[in-house]
């Protein structure tokens, strides 16, 4: 049956093209180009890393392989053993006998087939299989197939008939490469993943909303050493808008701190680890990104009952003061090593007193969160250099290179971050520049860096009493108006600083990107840059009242006229007609 192309617009992204119906039949979000680009960059790095690991295993096997003289000895032993009668149905070489062979006959050991099998097992590495669990239009799956070299089969799933039809139409539209590599199925992703355990080297979850219902089945579908890519767009829940809902979905209670978006990443990682542990598996985060209106994590999945015991060491509860926003982490577990044995014990606590030692107020408690590193800096460096080397192949190059640059400069072992403006708001004082504050922390002997989550966020291994001492010294040189004595800022400033801060500019107060004036935080390319309506949803008076007529018109115009309309509209807004 031929397709009437007059009802469709062609959308090109990267090397893939898709046909989108003028009505909102199948979900497509232009904003997610950043998500897709960064996923392709990670996928390329994974394919290369997987090949390196395979070659390393081969070379290790070759080093431990027996020499020719050892082989001759072993062959003579095998030959002697093969001439002896088998006992209890097995020879000395543990070779199983068919039932119809008499026990008196020797069990022969086939030499040639074993050599062939050994060669195949050692030399060949199958191309990675990819599962896109919620494919919609199939754009992501098509980009994987067309843009990632060395990739194998890409399986695109959806339980919506219209979406699967659209995906299959787009596969044909993209030609022979797509037809040979991408397959689309109408099926519940959870059922498919559960019935195909450890079959996929990469599983990609990018749902509209929370991924929580897919995590248990997804973690079982990933092969050992494989990659799970997971997006969560329910940021209101993850950032503390509905703490009880977050706990029901992710098993963790969020806090409304300035660091809430990073906490969202760490809650998602802790939730994935929890699902993995149920099957004697664990995760190793490669890259974790908060961008636009969502969080996206890339983790490798391994199976090991012994390594799984380390999970409590990677999780912590968070205590956040309700007065001064100071936060402290309480690890769930600890280890005690005696000789060669390791004992796993509960973490020491409490980490904080009943009242904040800085301002005297109570603490809110959240978590547990993932408190181990959320990035692998070696991977980040590799991905960033790969992105820069082929910048023309990434439609969202500027944005993803900026994010990866900032991530590459983050302190990897410091969970959560401070907000300089929040500290100053507590004390009601003028804010020092970031360079001055960074210098004071560095001069005190501690490390400090920025964070990709917030342009004003600062990660530091300095304890909160040192941070407040620095701020007390700042306020002495920049006095503030008197505040009520019970105010948190008044209580903090009433104490004399133990540390005398040195605000002389430190060499490392600016990151390499800042020194070179490399862009790290870019504005949104368009107005109303955010999630669009679900497929099949219509614009109603409720949307108009919530979003405003301008935003609604923008959404409608995007769906009707595609990208061309946006370019013209943006040009008009930037250069309004005179008069």
C-alpha cells in the first residue's frame, strides 16, 4: 500500500530522515537532539572500548597459553588416558559418553573440532546488539544504525500500533542499511526484555516520564559488561516536588536543595543499582548528565555476587539543615579489613547532631542516593575528544561539547555541591566572585570545581565549617546589616572564624575551559525549549491557560510546519520589522 507523502513532513537529524505525520500521531521531540547526540557519542566509545577489552582478554590468554613443550606433554598424557577404560561413564578427561557406547570402549577425544571451536571463541567478537525499548518514530534506532560504525542489529520496540507502523515506514525510507540492521516489533518492552535475558549489549530506555517500571526487566536484558542508557523526565518528582511519589517509584526521598538536579541523577543511579543487586549484578556509571528538562545516565552492568557486596559503600543518606542549607552525607556501610579478610558492617552514625552545629536548626533527611562517582573521567575524556574530531556529524555539537567539557572538569569524588548565592542569601551579604571564593578554598588546602548541573554550583571537599569560616572572613571585610538574633545568618556570624581565609587569587581558581574562554553553559536555541505534548494529545483551553497562547502557537506551528517554520520565526523575532 503506497503512502501519501503529502500528509508528512521530512525531518532530517544526523544521517537519518523520518517521515512525520502533520497530526500529532507519533511522539517526536526536537529538543531531544541533545540526548540522541550524546547517546551516539557514548555508543561509539562503547563499541571501541568493547573491542579493546576483547583484545586485552585475547592477549592475556595468549600469555597464559601452554608452550609447545607443555602441549606435547599434555597430548601424551591425554593419549595415555584415552587408551584406559572409562569409569562411571566418564574418562579421565571428563569426556561424557553417549548411552549406546559400552563402558569397556575408550572415550575418544576429538582433536580437530576442539581446535576450530577454540579459534572461533578466541578470535571473533560479534557486533553489539542494541535494544531501543520505546522507539516511537524510530529516529534514535535509525541514527544508531546509520551513524555508529561496528554496530550490529538494532531492535526497536513499541506497544503502540501507529508508532510501529511509523517506525517500519521510516526504516524503509532510510534505505538498505537501515533495512538490514533495524527491526521493529509491536510488543510490550518489559515482556520482550524479560524473555531475552542478557541478549543485548546495549539497552536504551528513553520513556515519556519515569523509567521506573522498565528498570527491573531492562537490567536483566543487558549482557555482562553491556551498557544501560536510561532517561528520566519526571524532574518534578525527582527534585522534591512530590517526595512520597519519588520514594514509591525510586525507593529514595528527595530534598529541595540547590543541588536537587544532581540528587536526581544520584537517586536514579541508586534505583538502578537496587534492581541490579536483585540478580547478583552491579553497575558502574560511565557518564551521568542533567540537561534541559531530564536526567540521562549511562552505566555498565556486570554480574558478581562478591562485588555486589560493595553496594552499601556507594550509597548515603543526606542530612540538609533547614536553616543554612548545610548538608552532610551518612554512608550506609563500611568495611573493616583484617589481614586478607574483609568484613562488611553498618556505617557509623549519626553523622550530625540533632541540631545544626553551624546555625542551630533541625535537619531534613533524604536518600539513599548514589554517593560514589557518577562519571568515569577516562570515558568522558575519550568521548569529548571523539566528539571534537567529528563535530560535523553531531547536529547538537555546541551543546554536547559544552556539557562534556564541564563534566570533564568536575571533581569526580565529591557528591552534590554548594551554591555561592545560597550561602550569601543565608548571611544576607554581598557575594564574592566565584574566582575569589575558589581561591580562598584552594588556599585553605582544599579542592574545588564547577558542576555541569548549575552554572553557580561549586563542588568542594572542604567541610561546611571551613566554608562558613571563609564566609565569616568575607563578611568582616564586607559588613552586613544587623539581623534578628534567631536568624540562621546571625547565629553563624556570631562565631569567630577558626580559619583565617586567604583571598589572594590562586593559580587554579579558573578551570582550563574558563582560562581558554571555552563556552560551558549555552542558552536554549529557541523559545519554549522543552518537552512537547504526548502523541495523540490535542491542544485544549487548559493548555492555553497554563502555557499561554504564544507557547501553544509555537507547539502547533512546530507540528504543522516542522523545522523550516521555526527557523523563519526565530529570524523574525531576532530582527523585528521596523514601524
